[in-house]
């Protein structure tokens, strides 16, 4: 069986469209938009030029989907996994987040999740071991370490709008 071919088509002003025809002759495409979002399209089997389903993903959602499809892929969010069951992950604070402008201690992160925020990345700088009175800002990236469950719970808390 030959390797699948991926055809790339530049879309001026939009990005690049990648097309794949599977071994079952299913036509899929991904439009990589210039703003980092992705649109995944699946075409009808009876008319491979007619789109049956379309799904718009943020850049972060696309990265998560990549991890699900190919777990050995290096995720920019997943920093390190040990045999002890700990993971370190980057979690971004959105501009419209509930936590924008609030202090880190208000999250009660370690108490609620068992996970620890070990650093905050802001623009070109980093604050290691931020204190509870550290004020969070939209666009901050927090480095969180804990169990998989703890880091997932931390992401849910930090994702609060």
C-alpha cells in the first residue's frame, strides 16, 4: 500500500489548504488559516467535491486534536511527563478570563487541584515560583505541574470566563 499523499494549495489572503484522499477514497481537507485557526472538512462519498461536514478549530484545539491523533507527537503545551505520573503543561489566560487582573492566590490552585503553578510567562519574560499575590493578566502563560487529573482541573479553573 502506498503512502497517502497530501496536496497543499495556497489560498491567497487565507492560508493553505491541505487535501488528503484516504485508502477508502474519502476526501478530507484542512484549511490552515493565517490567524492560526484550522477548518477541517469532510466531503461526501457520492460527490467528493461537496463538503458534508466542516469544523472550525482554534489553534489550541487543533494542537489537542493532533495529540489525540498521534500521541507521540510533541505538543507545545505538554512539557514533560515522568514515570511518576506527573505532567507539566502550559495554560494560557485568555484576555476575557475571570482571572485577568486577579491575584494567583485567589485561584486556590494547589488546594483545589493538587497542581502547582511553577512559573508565569509574560511577553518575553518569566516569573519563576510566583507568589500568591502575583497579579495575573490576559495573555499570561502559566506552567502548571501535577497529575494529569490535577492539570486538567487547573485548566478548567483557569479557563473560567
